[in-house]
C-alpha cells in the first residue's frame, strides 16, 4: 500500500560555500514552507505552480534527493525521512530522459533489475508487461539515439515503472515534447496509470496538463500550498485570487472594483471606467456600500445581456471569431474584460452593449490578502 | 501604405528550398497573416520583404516599384522582432523615438514628441517613458517594440511572432489589445504566427505556408469551414479536427458513408451528396470537429458504441476521446462530465457539418451548406441549448 502523507514539510537551501570575506549572508527563504497533504493509494496527484514555487523541490524530497529541513513524510506507515532513495520503493522519471545510450531499450528497461540481481526470467516478464503499456514493445531492440523525443520519454517512464514501485514520481515529463506528441503521451500516461494503479505524482507548470491527468491537484506558490482539490473544484471554487488566475484558459478576468448601492441592489464600479454591472443578489449579505473587492469572473461566465439591466452601456473593444468559439472584449479602464461564447454571434467594434455576470460563477476576493470572500 | 506583390519567389539556403516559387498579392491596408508550422518559411518570407534576405528568383514589389535590389533602409518598412530587440541603454521614450532620429527618416524633436505621445497612449505605456527595457515586464517590452514600429508611417509593418515569447495568460490579453488597436494601424501589416487563434483573430486574410509553398489563401472562416486539404483542417481548431476514412455507398437512392466499422451508413446531406456523385468519389476522408459530436452513456437511436479512451477536464470544457474500433475521435463535453477509462459510451456525429476530403489526395471535396456557419449579426449571446 503506498499512501503518501506529508506533514509540515520545510525546505531551506543553505548557502554551503563560506564566503571569503565572512560577510554574513541572510539565510535563504524557505523553498517549501509548511507543506502538508496526503494522497490515497492509487491516486494520481498533480503538483502545479509557476517556476520557483517549490514543486520540484517537494518531489525531490519525496524521492530522497533532497534532505528535509523540517517535517515528516510517510509512505504507507513508514517514515521515510532517513531512508535512502533506493529503499523508498520509488520510480522516478525526469524531463530529460537520462537513458543509457549504448544499451538497447530492452537493456535500459532491464538495467535496474539487473543491478538488483533479478533472474533473466523475472526481468523478461516485467519488461514484457510494461513495454506494451507505453507502446515501446516495437522499440526493444533499438538504441536511444535512434528514438524520437516522445519515444525516449516513453522508455524513460517504462523504466520507472518496471520494478512496480509503490510510488511513481514524474517531473515535467512532457515539457520537451511538441503539441501533438504531448497529447498522445498524456493519454498514454493516464491509461498506464489506470492499468497499474500505482500512486503517481506529476510535477508540472502547465495547468492544462495537471487538469487533464490528475485526480487531485496541489497548487503551490512561493513554497506554500494554495489549494488542493479535484480539477473541477479548483476551477469552480478557487480558494484565492492566485488560484483563480492560474487555473483556466482563457484566463479569468480579475478586476479591482468598488461596490456602490443602487436602488435595491448593488453595482460593481471600476476605476477610470463608466462600466457598471449588477452584483448578483447572493452577495448582498457579504458586501456594503463603498467596499473594495477584486472581482473574478471567467470569460465564459460573462455575456452580453439580453434584457436591459441596471448596468451601463459600454462599447465593444474587439470581436474575434475563432471558429470553435467567439471572443468579445470590452475595455475597463486600463484592462480588457474578455468574454467567450460557443454561440454563433457577431458584434461590431464600438457597438454599445450591457454586460451580465452569471451569478453563481462570480468570485469576490479580498483586494489585500487575495482570499476569497464567501 | 502600399500594396505588396511577390512573384514566383524562390529562396534557397544551400540545398534547402525555403521559399518555393511563391506568389502573393497583399492589398493596401490589409492585415495579412502568414501562418504555418515551424520551418514552413514564414520568417524567411518576411525577411525577404524587409530586404534582409535576397531571393534567388522572383520579383518583390512594394507599391509599383520593384525592390529586389533596394537596401532595407530605403524600402521604408518597419519591423517588430520576436525578441523585441530594444536598445537596452535607452529608455522607453528614446527607444520609440529612435526610428525618427535615423538619418533617413529624421523628424524634428517636436514632431517626435507628439508621435511618441500618440503611440505610447495607444499602447498604454505613456507612464513608462523614463524606464529602461530591463525595468519593464515582458508584456510592456513587447508593447514598446510594437510602439517603436508604429511610430512612423511606413509602407508596411512587418511583425514576426510578436506575442510568441509571452506566457499563455498574457498572450490572451495582448492579443485582445492588438485586436483593439488594429484599426488605428493605418498601413499594410504582415504578421507571422504559429498560433491559430492569433491568425484567426487578427487576419483580414491568412496564407497557410508549408514547405515554402502556400497551401491555402483566404479568410479565417474559410480556413476553418472549408480548408483546402486535411493539413490545413488540422491546423485550425482545438481539439484538432477528427478525420477518418470511409467509403461512399448508395442505399435506397441516398448516398452515405460506411466508416468506423458501423453497420449503418452515415447520412450525407443532399447538396454534398450531389457533389460526391458528380465527382464519382468512393474513398473519402470525413472531417468532423469535436463540437459536432454528441455523446451519452446509454444507447440512443442512431448512435455508435465505443469506449472512453481518455477524458480530460480542461476547465470550461471536457475533451473526451472515444475509441471506436481502434479509431480515436475527440469530442467536446460539458465541464462537469465524469467518465471512467474504457467505460462504454455512445456518440452521434452531426453529419451536416462534416467536411469531405478525397481519400487519396486528401484534398477538400465538399461540405454541406445546409447549416449556415456565418454568425448572425448583432444577435445577443443566447444560452446554449
């Protein structure tokens, strides 16, 4: 059973080299700060965040390639802090493939098991099991230099799972590949996971990749956990402004707004803009006149109002037809508010329209802390 | 402002042919996009017009003048480079002013001030005059680069993937900004990109390039709805169009396609069937977009049985890939769709929107005109049914 639990994990990289001039450097900031999460046996977890958020450090700590500054990690019931990497029963695949160039694909896959002194029979059985899973069964006699990038990465992942590890760790495995190959391999990784049901953690900066692969996503920023949830949860209910802006494409509109009273309800108003949009009623108990908020609403959740609203008319700034969908923009001060719709509609630039937000799909964030107001 | 004409341009680098007898006629004031995969010859073509590269054969005309042997500086073109190429030691104001301080196009300082003010306002960087490039964000640098290009009124603006270096989020917003500014460009613009959304959004016309040749020339909607071959069809749209082979057969006087190992023929709209009859095509490739496939987890009349190969939530939608007798079809599903891998699923194709290609040559044959694909004007956004 390979259930992974991280408890209050900290990591700080020390400046190892002592300066000649004995200048005291301030200690580095934590690369990982108080990170706790757990995943069930067989779960597919995505660790997602911008570069420098600590996601790879976390993975390397789980793998045993970095020491813990503080905190504990458990695989199953075993505390792994002081276990050597080889004793952690982990399979690891990095972005660059690190295959042995003089060995055939078969020997590359067999390498770890040979090192452990497994019999030829066992090795053959294991290789023949994983090779078709990642569609490398036709490549077994080839050597790495003859393979394409996608094929190399397949071999690399196959090698990571050939020993049937309790935990599979993937660090940006698709970043080197081009669009089409990336999609194919994404499907195959997901199917491989479905087949062997090995607890898997993938580190990525691509939100699409995390959303499409993972059962649950861990979103990190500056070494700290921002939110953990299923793809739909983090998309529909972002915990804060950062998550809201990071997840989803086209990106969420995030606008600073002042709320004012108007008649029975409230209106969103924006600096340097005449735009006024009705505040959905469900917020009435949380807001007051003059309150500052950051309004978050996805392009698919804004639309041109069909009926007249209490809001103001604004001119269309741009209209684009992308075939699959239409994108429409209006200007709000120095920002653009984007709308997206699959419907076949057409607007002229400059045409005056009113906007409407889907009530249940608007999010308010505290402008200082970025926390969600709910 | 000028019309640009290219006649049978050939450009070779050693043995490699980068441009292979290319003809192009770009209208005055047109926003023209060169689109294609890496290595198609887009940037080479742009450089040929700029005068940085010289073609071995063919004529380049700007206006009515043949410019093959005119030096770049005398061609009166203005270019934005992919990597911005700003002067690191000059501030934003001086960077943007620099084209007007060159020997050839010198203006007096009062005019320069006025022009810099105009474009920085337009690009919304008028508060950044004093900053150096190193003190700017990527998005701001990119705006400075475009501003420097727009500050003069040249014959033609040349833009080489100006948004390619920005991250995905910023690219969305910058494309919107560019689209909004477009009408104030007031000159012929040639824009290179490999992002189909940029191409469709900005272009008056698009030329799809591949191996130094033009595959198709037309508006963005022509590219999307009537691509001239399967290569072009695959370039536009997300998820990529599904294309599968089939055989045209007649049953009870109606034409249909036998494909995907199905018992029943897939219906072909009458007007498309007419064309297929006249051309006597038997082997076709059917192209159908993800939006034109519906699904359910229980069998329905006229649906095909398959299994879920992949189910990928990507935020506002789910892309489900369905395996039907070994062929994978991707369809777009609502964003809360849950499906297990290998679970049975039943799909129905909206054959009214199918595109038919020749099975051998992969060239476009026909599509039904039954469903109008032109967006109705001024119609408010309605709820999707």
